[in-house]
């Protein structure tokens, strides 16, 4: 992450990319990739604090439905309803954070899983407002119906979100989260307020999940319950594990490999899940630390080789 | 009175179905510590195999059920050796392998049979009239098989040598190894039993409700609720959890509309778990 030149170059390439891509469908795939990068990286942010938030897609749903309902039924402009949706998602995250902080590890994962299911059944119960299982249609779009303006919007949003989440991870809260994840007893013994930092982690994660959900609603203009289900959350976990849990760019690699690549191979139709399954199984059997883990050990192996070559040449 | 009797019978039958579906999942989760996410997919595939054997190959349906159990049971051996054993104790990666299996199984169904739902003829036709209530024989058979399987499994775990070894493994893996227990063999037995019971459930439920490639997802959710509520590490716990879930699902829709009932049921489960995170009869793990 330490090479500013690399990131500036990448940003310039991404800025001029739409000039060369003429297919709106391809732009659509890239936009969806941006949304899922925000979602998955924020998922991993909560994971670094030792919590497995299996309601994460549900929080995306809270953001999406709150924002869509505010804009569609109450006539709020999407520019205000999106922050509203994100803040409601964060508020719910904080509210359940207090009671859920009693539970750790598997128990936390399970209770958050059930909370995700609760969100989904609540969406179905208020079908009058949410459209129920059939989905909510005709949500006011944020930037019209062309795909390219959204590309720049999501590019900016993703860049800002990643910057915020990365700064958090390398600063004091991030280090504190990692300490709690390694041992909550040791963390408490050096004066860390475990519950407080865990609630902060889930509040931040839920905020970004809400942002991703709300922007998704006003980009897609149609939302259905399947995008926010238990299986959707499990897929987020798969993206993180395939990319590499230990690395900040891991989730980004995972989203690219498992969401973007299968979308690009859409001509294979019903055979596409085989591609995803193959990627998942290859990574899990051959790369114990995910794709980024493998790249990292390959790079350090190269560096070792280079160093030993230099020392043997020296005399 | 008739309403009450009807509700009571519905509670029993729904509970038995939930227990039947969750049995194998609970066994693997409590004994071998495997979160068997592909349980639902195996259940679905079993339904389809039974349907193919009985409808396309024209085998007697009960024989088809037995054949399915054998096929899926041996698939369990393969699963244990190549998918679970390499990842013992690695929660994240074993979950990912499970998702890979789900993707492959579901896609295979979609590619070979198609997305539309299929109907299988019932194992037993007919309706039993007992006083004010009438129950279809098929539901009674499902109930009886679910109850019998649970009984046999509890007996197996409490009274046989492999069962004893499983309990030893779930309490202390290192200790079990030092006592000379062949843990690979024992977990292979557990996986085969789990797959076989998923196969029984898949065939019976496939005949009861229609077959569809994604019917396993619902089952996975129900199984998870049952196991967590009953308590990890306890097989009798899932009996009580099944009764509770069956009672909630059979009575709440009488008073509320479907999805409101679901919200209340999920809320009740979350509150129970907040105060008793280990479930009814579970013990703390890790």
C-alpha cells in the first residue's frame, strides 16, 4: 500500500476507462463491483474486531429499503435519502451492538445470522411499503438512467470509503480491534473497553453497508429480498476468505474473482456457477491464506532469491 | 376444541419434520464440529436422485429411497476424506469448501433437470380419520420416521462404541487421540450418518412438498435455528428445539399473517439466545 505512484496511476486508468468501454453492460458490471467492494471491505472491517457479522447483507437491505421508501413514498430527494438510509443502518447496528456485545465468537455469529433473517422477514411483513417478496420497483434514480455518470459516482464513493476504512485499520481503533480479536481477555487487561470498540466496529461496518445498499437501490431502481438474504452474507464471507482475510485488498480481489469474472463469462449461462465453484475450490485447496496470501509469499520468495543472488555475487 | 386438536397435531408433525431435516446437521455440528453448510444441498440432491430412480428408472419408490440413502451415504465417505479432513479446525475454509459443494450440486441439478419444480408421487396415499381431525397418512409416516430416526440416533450415540468415541471427540479431541481413538474413522461414520439422514429427509420431504433446486436453502436455515437453539453438543436439545419451533410455526400463523408470525418467531429466538447463548441444553464451547 506504500506506493503512491501505483495508486495515482490506477486512479488515472480508472478515470479514463469509460472512454474506451462502449458497452453499457460492462459499465454496469463495474458499477456493481464497486458497490460490492464497499460492502465486502466493510464486512472485513467488522471481522478484524473478532466478530463475524452474518447480518451484513441484511444491513445493506436496511440502507436500501429505508432510502428507497423515503424517496419513493415520501418524495425525499435521493441525495438526502441515501445518507438517511446509511444512518438508519448505522443506528440499528449500534442498537443491536449493545445487547449483542455480550456474546462472542460462534455465538455472536449465530445471533447476528438470526438478526439478518429477522430483517428479511420484517421486510416481507411490511409488504405494503417494501413490496414484500416481489420486490420494490420504480425507485427514483440518483443520476438518471445512463450508466456512465454512476461510474464516476461509484468510483469516487469507493475511493473515499476505502481510504476511510484503510486509515481506520492502520490507526489506533484498527490496532485495538485486532487486539480484541486475538484475545479479549488480554485486551481487557490492558484497559481496552472491549464492548465499546466492538460496537464502534459494527457501527462503522453497518454505516458503509447502508451506504452500499442505499446507492444500490437508487442505481438499480429495483430491490428484491434475495440480495440481502443469509446466502448473500455467506457469499460476502466467501469473497473475503478467497481474497485473503489477513489483507486489506483481499476482499477486493475476492469480489473481482468471484463476482466480476463470472459476470463477464455470462454467455455460459447456467454453467457459470461451475466457474465460481472451481475458483473457490482451487483457492481453498491450494492457497491457505487466500489469493493475496499467495501473492505475498511469492513476492517475499522473489525478494529472498534476489538477496541471495546479490550476496553470492558479491565477492 | 377441534381447532386445538388440529393445532396440536400440526405442532407434532411440523416438529418431527424439522427434527428429521436437522438431525444430520446437528450430529456433524455437535460431534465433529463441522458446520455442514452443504447439508441442504445434499438433502435436495437426494430428493432428485429418488425422483429419478422411481419415476425415470421405474424402481419401487421405497426401494429407490434405500438406494438413495446408500448412494448419498457413500458420497459422504468421499466428502469426509477429501473435503472435511484437510480442513479440520479451520472454520472459514471448511465453510468455503461447503459453499463450493453447494454451487456444484445445485448447478448440476439445474443443468441436468432444470429450474422448474418437479412433483414426486407420495410414499403412502390416503387420509386417516380419527374423531374430529383427519391427517394424511403421508404426514404420519414422515412423523413416525423422523421420531424413529431421532430415537435410533440418540441410542447410537449413548450406547454404542462409535457413539461413545464421538462423544469423547466432541469433549476433548486431543484426549480422544491419546486414548487411541481413530478420529478419522469416527468422523467418517458421523459424516456418513449425517448424509444418510439428509437423504431420508430429502426423499420424504421431496414427496411431501415439490422438488426444486433451491429447496435446501430453507432447510439449512431451519437446521441452523434448531441446532443453535437446542445447544451445540446436545442431541436431545434439538428435540426440544424442534418442538418449540414446530409450536411457534404451527400456532403463530393462526393469529397473525405469515410474515408477521415469522418476525415474532425470529424475535423470540434472538431473545432466548441473548439470555442463554448456549441454547437449551448446550455447553459452552471455545
